C-alpha cells in the first residue's frame, strides 16, 4: 500500500539519481519526483573530459541507467524542468512553469557550475566551458576542427581536456596562474610530475600568468596574457573551477557556507531538507569540519546516504574523500583530504610515473595518491584513518606492505 508520501529531488545527475535509486531499493513506496533542468536522463560527467570527449566512448558509457529504469522504478523523472524556488514553510517547490509540488522530504542535488572569467571576450564564439554532455559534444567538434587550442587553468578539468585535445592531434597551450598544474591540491612535487607529463606529450605549458582578454573578429583568435603576450589560437577552453549551485538554498533561507551546509546525516538547517554531492558542505565526523567535495565518488555515495536519512534510517556519512583522474597513460586515485601538509613521501619513482605519494602532516599520513599503481586505496585509506605516526623510510619502501605500517 502506498504511503502517499512524496520525496522530491532537485538535480537529476549522479547524486540525485543515486538517491532516487536507493529510495526504491530500500523499500520506499511513496512518490519520487526527480527533477533536472538538463534534457537528458541522468548521466555521469567524468567521461566528458576523457574518452567521451575524444569520441572513443559512446553515450552508453555516460548514462547511469537504462532508458526504461525510471518508469520501471516508478520514479517520476522530469527532465528539461527547472526548479525556480524552494518554499520550506509550505513544503513545496515551485517549478519554472509555475507548477507547485508538495514534498514530505526534499533533497537538493544541484551540483556545481563552471566559474566564468569576467574578462573581455569571454562571450566570443570559440570560448568554451565544460560541464554538460552538450558542452562535451560541442567541444569535441571544435577540437576536431581546431589547430591550436588554449586551455586556461591547469586544474583537473583543464589538465584532462589538454591531454584529450593533444591526443586528438591539436596543438595545445595550457595556461596556469600558479607555477604547476594541480599544485593547489597536490603540491609542487606531484604538480611537477603532471607538468612533465604534459610537456613530454608536446603541450606548451605557460605558468604564473593570468589571462586579460580573449580577442578575435567573429570568434576567438588570440588570448592576451598578463605579461602582455598574445597567444594565437582558434579555440579556448576555460577550466577555472566550479561554484556550488546554492541559489535555491540561499533564497529559501537555508544555511549556506561555501556549499549548502548539512550535518553528518546530510540534513540542512531546515529539517526535512537534505543536500548531497557537489553542492553540499557536509560535516565530516573524521575531520571534525565541514567539507565540500567536488568529485564523482562523493556524489555517488552521498546520494544514497541522503536517501537513507530521508527515510529515517541514515547514518553519519564518513567516507574519506576519493577521486581519480586519467591523463594520457597516467591514471591516478587520490584518497584523503589535505588542505595543508608538511612533506610528501614517495614510494616508487615519480619520474617513471608509477608511484604512491603520501602527504604527511604532524607525522601522520593525511592523503595518498597512487599513480599507475592499483588496488591500494583500501590500505591508503586505512593508513589515514589509523592516525598513527609512520616511519618515513618504511613508508617509502615498496617492499614493506602498506598493511604492515599500521600493524607494527
Ligand atoms: C568534465 C568533468 C569531468 C570530471 N571528471 C571527474 C573525474 O575524473 N573524477 C572525479 O572524481 N570527478 C570528476 N568530475 C566531478 C563529478 O562529475 C562531479 O563531482 C559530479 O558530477 C557531481 O554530481 P552531482 O550530482 O552532485 O552534481 P552535478 O553533476 O553538477 O548535477 C547537478 C544537476 O542539477 C541540475 N540542477 C541544478 N539546479 C537545478 C534547478 N534549479 N532545477 C533543476 N535542475 C537543476 C543541473 O543541471 C545538473 O544536472 C568531473 C566533472 C566534470 C564536469
């Protein structure tokens, strides 16, 4: 018998769709409305800067579920539908077309949007950002037609797009405001591995420079950088980070703190309203801090965790942050959270691009990254959770099993 309760999920992507799936899996027999402004059924984004962008993988790889899944599961999936407002007092969401939907529980899984550069020429044709399936398809066509691509920002998406564009045969210039790719997260030692990886593949890496303008008659032809130089190109990809989509939450009076502030069960400051994925700044019991993680595994796991909290069976979400990246023939996984550290210890040779790097703070391992080394994220996570001082030489020694580091 139906409970006749209605759970509404705003954002039909990884966090939202995995929450809907869990609600049904865990026996919720009320109404589930999954609302997304994009025209497609839920898909995942990591392939959009990798094999899907390069045309090596088809749409099958990106969709989270078969087309019939939502109807079979009686999930009312509303694509191309934007939620204009959340009204917690009335327990309703207002859709852009004026329809109001009442809810008993609400999940905000509105994700993040690419940051734009507020500089002249940002709107010129040929200047791209990458977030959606259409962005990736447009970019694939544009890279195929381009001879010289400038990527602004050597973060994860910029670095992956640079690698893909290079693999597709374009000349690539990668511009970074800092000194090295990915330096903010990985630091100089591992950032240098990525710089060398790109330059070895023929990317021109231009560091320590901002971008002042994009110029061109009709479409982009030049990037003007801060030292006055002009870099010729016929395509620009801007990858300067993403901002959480907190507008609905903010307007509804929910606490917002970088992302939508939630407790360890992913409930917002308004009871009955939850948030998960890129948009959520969640209290993390292990770190005793609120953290917002913009990565695939976090959305994949927080969606179900939020669903259980909506059902009243939830527990604290305490998975360690985890992400992966693939660039050329270098695949990596990173486990942990290290906003600061004292030193980096390598196990293996970074120059050979087959290693594990450990970030150490106050003598404890706070994060680990395995690069072209596999099946070690379990032990790396355990090393972090153990919070026991480690012997640097044993940490660096590939002959010492990682498990032995916390057992001894
Ligand atoms: C190109 C690219 C490559 C990536 N590669 C990796 C990778 O290699 N490894 C990794 O760990 N992570 C990667 N990520 C990050 C990962 O994809 C995100 O962490 C994940 O998509 C977050 O899922 P989400 O459901 O929280 O949010 P999103 O995927 O951003 O989805 C939010 C959805 O909500 C919708 N929405 C927002 N507001 C409204 C509204 N008012 N009404 C209706 N709908 C709304 C949006 O349109 C969107 O569809 C990548 C991201 C991108 C863009």
